C-alpha cells in the first residue's frame, strides 16, 4: 500500500536529487516506493485485462523508469520525483489508446486516451469523428465523465482541412490534435487504504469507452486513404 513513507521519500528526493543521495537511500526506494507501486499495478492489471485481453500482463513492463533522460534537458537532475505507469495493448510506449497512472509526493494522477498522435493517426481519428460525432460527444460530455475528468484535454489546431470544417461546427473536438482525459487528487487521502484501487479503477472505467472509440478510429481501414 501507498503510505506516508512514499511521499516522504519523494519530498526528500526533490531536495537531494543526486546519484549519491539516491544510492544511499535505495533500500527506502525499493521498500517504500517501488515495491508498493508495483503491488498497486499488479492489483490493477486484472481489471484492465477484462476490458482488453491484449493489455500487458506484467506490471514491470507498465512501469516507467525513475531515471530521467537528461541528454537534451537543461535540468540535469538524474531522477523523476514521481512513479509513472502506462497501460496499453501495445505496451507503455504504444501508439494505441491507453491508461496512465502517476503518483508523486502530493498527488495521484490518473488519465488516458491518445497523447502522442502522429499525423497519420490524427487523420484517421478525425475522419472517424466526422462520421461519428454524436458518439464522441456522448462519451465526453456526460455528467459522469465531466465530474471525473472535466473537459476532454489535448492540444488544438487553429485550422482544419476543408473536409472537416462543416462537421466541426457540430463537433468542436475535431480541432483536437490530442485526445486524453486527466484528473488528480491528494495521495494523503489514501495512505494505507485499499480504497485507492477502487478510486483508480473507477476513473479508468469511466475512461474506457473513450479508449474503445479511439481504438476503433485507428483500426478501421475504411478511413485515412
């Protein structure tokens, strides 16, 4: 379970983000942070596999490294101050719709959808939305979705191809270049509590129909060319 020790580690890491400090406190990281986080992922995976049988079945494969890639960053801090995981049929770095979980010292972050969208993917998604606009609106504008995630998020284009302009008047989401939902809540409310699993699953379940919709958009060969 996630406890106060989890948050304490990341608060201290934020003040001492060096290899020397991390190596001196690696046992704490394994017992108070990585271990509980992996246990949480292991508990979540069976539920996600019920929705998608192709979902990765190893929690370690869903886990992102705590080591930062500092090659092209001005910030040379070697470690992230958050544990992150991505769940997708193609793995955590898949281009398919998926689910995201991150927990830092203060907050639990849950979300999912399509974040990294290639031009080819975007074309297919927009074509699918243009054919099924009411379905998308019905998914992301329900009171349940809005209470959990607020508005559908993502960078937006300033212009659209001519083929989408008319339908965009009915469905503004065609301007999106990303299609994802995101929510956060205090981690301290769930220290030592099994309710955390229920809270995350509830958010993922609300998000699941959107991922199904986006997955159909990418898989349908009727669209794009």
